[in-house]
C-alpha cells in the first residue's frame, strides 16, 4: 500500500506541475477531471502488478467477483453507511464546524458536460478504484498476515481516511471505511464493498449531476 500511495503522490505532483506549467487551472473544467483521475492510475496499477507478479492474479487476489447474495448485502450496507456518515458528520461538525468534501466543493463550481462527467466519476469509478486499493489490496494483505479482522479493518479504514487529506472529514471517512471493510471481510468481494461505497457517494454525486445542468 505504501508503494501505491507514493506512486499516487508522484503522479499527482507531476500532473499538477504540467498543468501549472501550461497555466491551466487544475480545479476547473476538464483539468479537474484529470486531477481527480490521476491518482487512480496508481490505485489500480500497483495492485494489478502486485497481484500479477506476486499473487494469483488481479481478479482472484483483489476479489473482483460478486454474487446476488453479496450484492444484496452491499446494498443494505450502503444504506447503513449513509446513516453512519450522517452520524459521524454531526459529530465532526460539533468538533470542526461546517464541513464540505473537497471534491464536492470543486464539483459544485462545474456546469455542463464536464460537471456531469465529474459527478458520474465520483459516483462510480472513484469508489471502485479506491476499494481496489484500500480493501482489495491493503485489507486483504493485512488479513493474510494473520492480523485479527477487527484490527485489520481499523488500520485499513484509518489509512483510507488519512489518504484523502481532509482533516475535517477524517471521522466521517474512518467511520464509513469501517463499513466498507466489513463488507469486504464478510463477502470476500471488493465489488461488493465498491457497490456500498457507490451508494454512499450517490446523494452528493446526484446533487452535482443535477447542479451541472441547472
């Protein structure tokens, strides 16, 4: 996971440098989509290479399968994750004051096709990519080291929260990360916890999608 994080930071820094060199606002229009998606290359690329050369293959090691029963559990967990996020959000606001996700704030400034694509990425590709890295790779690696499931999930959720670099949202991210990790532990499916994650992101993404054509 450390390699994934380093690769993501390097790619993001390089992309930011290029955009700055060409005097392009990294937080606006299509450049925002590039800024959003750049770390995803590392989030998927490193687990893919690790599974290919050190494991049993990407699909098996990362858990890219899902059954109907697992899907039903993922949907229920998605609804639970919304309640968990809301509760954690209330606690966070008591501690930090008003809170807004960085991606959500940037997305509200976008309109038209770019804004719509941004919203769709946040609701679909983003959750899948993050779950591949944090639950597919990291949590699975911790469990294979014979770490207790509770401790492994706590660590994976903490890393997930910290890697968003949003201190005010760390309680929210940690709390929902625990839900995503529990789905992965119970089902063995990264697709299932990605579905849970998608449901958690859906309300904000739908708002951004509607706002894009307001």
